[in-house]
């Protein structure tokens, strides 16, 4: 629009809702710089991949995180009995079992019942992907047979232990629970 004055933010005169939270509701989770460069926030998930917890729900056996790999990386082979959603922030990743490769801006829905081997490819930017995981991961051996589980309670324990060890404190993990 040539020659017209810029429009102001029309909503500036609205009054915010007074009662934001219903009785018993927990406050929102707000995390600035979720895909941080500070590697202390990434809990080692494997030798090459870390996870920054963003939101944890023990009652739903669910968590959201930023999965991170500085270079080539691997998360153990696993199976999901529940759905998973992923959004790629940076880098390049995929599953050995699929022909697609995700890069910044790509979104993935993983249907319940899918087994795969998550890999991070070499890239000029680190792999950073937000995952919304429901239910446990069933670890698989090289033949695709179950050989362990990893659920929200394992995730909480791993995160608490790591955050204590690096000086962030387990209380930070506890504050993410809803």
C-alpha cells in the first residue's frame, strides 16, 4: 500500500482477561531460547544426541523436548506404541527406514506402531528438532526385537541427574512438569 500510514496494532486497546486460569489449573510453561546453544541443557540421550526437556507430563507419560546433535548422531533403534510429532528447527535428520530427510521447517507425524533408527546427518548447523512424545520408547536390538523401555519416569530421572551434575539443578526439571 503506497502512500498510506502504517496500521497500528488494533488490539492494543483490548483489556486482558482477568481470570486467566481456572481453579486448579497450572500456569503455562514458557521457555525463552528453547533451542539454546548452551549444551549443559541437553541431557545425553546417546553418545551423540542430547535432549532438552521443555514440558513433562507424568500423568500422560508424555514429554516435549528439543533433540540436539552437533554433528553426525544416532538415537538407539526404538518403537513407538503412541504417536509422536516433530518439527525441525535446524540441521538435517531422518530415519534409516524412510527415504525422506528433514531439514529446517519440516514437520513429521509418526504414527503409533512405527519402529525406526533416528540419525542426525553432518550439516553446517546442528540438528535441533522439537519432539512431542507420548508413551514409552521401546528400545530395539539390531534385529528389531525389544530389549528395554524408556518412559517419562526414566526421562525425568535422567534429566534430574544430568541437571544436578552440570549445576543447573533438578528443580528446573521439576518446574517443567504439568
